[in-house]
C-alpha cells in the first residue's frame, strides 16, 4: 500500500510539473505585459485542472461566460471516457472486453467501437506498426510504474503470440468486438487521450466559446484562435530536457499538437534506457534513433495515433506516411539533435534552440 501511495504521489507531482510548464508557455508573455499595466481588453480566463487518465488535464477557456457547470460537464465527459476506455480500470468497457478475450463477440458502446475501429484502421495502414493489441507486452514491461522491469526473452516470445490486430473481429451492425485468443489485451492508450481532447474541444465550441486551451498531459488542443485573432504559440518539447524546455515553437489556430517521445515514460536498467513505445514485432522498446515525433493536425484522435505510428515506423517510412495525410504535419527529432519535418511545417514552426538543426 505504501508503494502504491508513493507511486501515485510521484505521478501527480510529475503531472503538476507538466501543467505548470504549459500554463507558463501560454501565459508567460501576457503575464509580463499585464504586470506592467493592466488593460481593460485583457481576456477573462476561466480554468480548471483534473487528475484523470493518470495525468493532469487542464482546460482554460478565454471567455467570461464560462461557468462552473461547464467544468463539471467537462469532468463528467472525461469520467465517461475513462469508464469506457481505460485498460486498467476494473469494470470499464475495455477492461471487460479484454476479460472476455477468446470467448466470442462482446457488445460495446458506439464510442468504444468507433475508437477500436479507428485504431484498427491505423494498424492496417501502418502494417501493424500501430498496434492496438499491444496490451500483453505493455503489462509485461509495466513501464511507468514502480514494478517496471526487463522481461526475459521467453516471456516476450509468449506474449508476442497474443499480439496482432488481425485477430480482432468487428461487427458494426451489432456493435460487437471479438478478440480471438484468450489473454489478448486491447490497449487504447495511444489514441484515447486524443479522443478525449476532441470531445472536450467539441463541447467548448458547442457552448459558443471561441478560444480555449486543452492540455491532456502535454497533448495540446488550441481551440479557435487566441483572443484578438492572434495565433496560439505552442512549444515543442526538447526530448533531452525537463518539461517546459523547447526546441522550437509552432504558431497555430484551431489545431492540436501531440508528441510521442522516449522521455515520456521510461526506466533505466544497467545503464540502458527503456521507453514505453514498444515494437509490436520484437516486443522491445522501439530503437530507430528517434527521440520524438510531434503531429500538428485538426483532430487530436488522429494526432495521437499518428505520433505513435510515425515513431514506430521510423524516420524514412514515417516521412513517407505523413505525406499521404495532407491534413497533418509532423516534426521528427533524432537522437543527434537533427530536425526533419513534413513539407508543410515550416510555414508555422520555427526552431528556437541552437542545439538543434533542420535537415533539408
């Protein structure tokens, strides 16, 4: 029990650091100006933070009309998603589906069916580099938790038999999902946070609020434009440094930015760094000289899935894949501090850290 409390406190502390860093990023310049002279035109910001999805979620609405009820509604939306799509929450839809593996079709909600369908579509298009059935390996490594460890090769080989998106069968008419083998585990961790950001963004816009920042532990959705019609400035994390240190900035309106990187969850054993993005082919963390991949696009569900997909695909195949998505752009950061981008990024992204260099 003591270990569990210690783990929770550490996760909460880390998440608070993330939230504080993002708040400083979006408000730092404005705060300096306002401290010198308060202006009548300064926007009213209503905000609230929640601990859910094992991270801190912060929602900032730049509108005086935003109410406490709005934030209660947003919290309710997130709790519903957690009850639907959490792999580890006992009694959630996804938990119950995984418990039913090998026992035939299992009825799920429209929302869970839709996200699994989207995940399987990404799996097919990336030839399994994005893999929603990675759960048995995730559980085995347990990265991000107190009991993270390096499994034996025999353990990995055994779990690999349970990984394969082609062993998931969907019936859209009946809203059922079938996991063919007992022990299979669907993990939506690489897509569900993005879906949650989209749900919150939709709620905010449906209420008539035109400017908001949604931050799910670093998954950013900049709703609308900044008050005054300006672009939002979103920093791209330096994967070699602590949260809040950037390699550059993207200026965007009504866009989501999501990053997958080796710095998010990891542990070190005998001097070797083991990060949480697992290779569904080998069962080990992906090794391809990438430190992070950031996606800029319109839907956070897609951004979440794409960031993991491109990281797993690697630089060359990842660049080819993102060019098939005209609605999305990508920023790749390599272990030797080189920055590669898709063709449309440079119009709104600039490097601000001289330790990193663009590669044409």
